[in-house]
């Protein structure tokens, strides 16, 4: 764990500075979670599923007063950084070290220490490497051409991928989101943010029918395999939400989309 100051003056603990800068820009500069009519205000209750080191929680804390945050993160090393950042910035947050699913239990979790945002219950080395290659090609179209043409560049790219996808597995407790809401005594959720690397359908399945009316808005990263994007869009529409989807240009040709849902 290291402590750094980012370009906007935000001090925080982190595991990987380059990864942290990328996620910070996505949240603070691009304001990824406040699009398509999604809004927050003072006094909001935010549930952050897949909180990682807490950058979205810090964004909420910095921009709105008297907010209440429930942050869920299953990786022990990442959870320690999340807790350190919550303490450093005195967040009004309850932290839960677990994964979320359709039913309580346990699950095997894969953790990429140098690529923590891609860690998950459904991590797949081949798929995750392909997604990363597409992302990097979208950001730098000449990267892999250069690697093929220049042995030194090729060795650098190979070493980078080897480092990014070093992994270890561990067993994590699994809870349902409804059990978290019940324990926290939350009467409403102004924004439910879900970013859990292919497990979003598991999280959604753990929401009891009686809890849906209290959830005002959702932003969900969806991995569109087995028609999941259309299925979730249809489910939320049937529950009375207005739903929009978009794909970040740097994720073009991957299966990753962002879904925004709000009650009119």
C-alpha cells in the first residue's frame, strides 16, 4: 500500500498508481457515473458494489455533503486500502468485505494484484487478456504493430501482460445485497453502483422484490455475454426504470457496456 497525491490534489492510498490514475480520471474527470440523467444531491445514500480502493466513494464524499455510503469489496488487500482511504478522508461509510450473489455462501475469487479492477469470481485469463489487448489497441492503435516490428517493444509488451495477469485465488464469503441493506438499515438507495467483472447478474439476483422500490437509480457495468445486457435492460424496464446504455470508445469491440437506470 502506498500513499500519493493525484493531479487534482486528492491524496489517497493505493496499490497501483497507474491503475489508480486511470480509474480516477474515469470517475472524477469523465464523471462516468453521472450520465444519462443520473444525479446525486446532499444527503444521498450510495451503495458501491465493487468499491475497489474507494475512488467512487471519495468522489461522492468530495462533491456532496452528509452522504452515506455502503461499500462492498471482497479482496482482502484491496479492502485494506479501501478502509485506509475511508479513515483518511473520514467517510461516513460502512464497509463490507464480501462478494455479493444470488444466495449466501462462499465463492472462489481470482485476484490480479497488478490489475485489481479485473479481479472477480468469474475471472478468465484468456478472456481477460483479450479484453485488455482490445482496450490497449483502442488507446494506442500502433502498440501491437510496434511490438511485432520491434523486438524490444515486443519484450516490453510481453512482460507487461505477464505482470498484469499474475494471479492468486482465495475463498470469499458471499452475501446478498438485500442482506447488506437490511443490516445497514437503509430505507432508500439513491444510487446503486455495480462494477464486479462479470458478476453483475449475481448481484442483481440477490435483490429481494421488496427492496426494488427503494432503489432510485443504478449504474451497472455489464459484460454482454449470453444476452445479459438485453435481459437486464428488460428486467429494469419492467420494474419501472428508464434505461440507457453506452460503451466507452476505449472499450469498443469488447463485451463491456455501462447501463444507466433511473425512476422517472
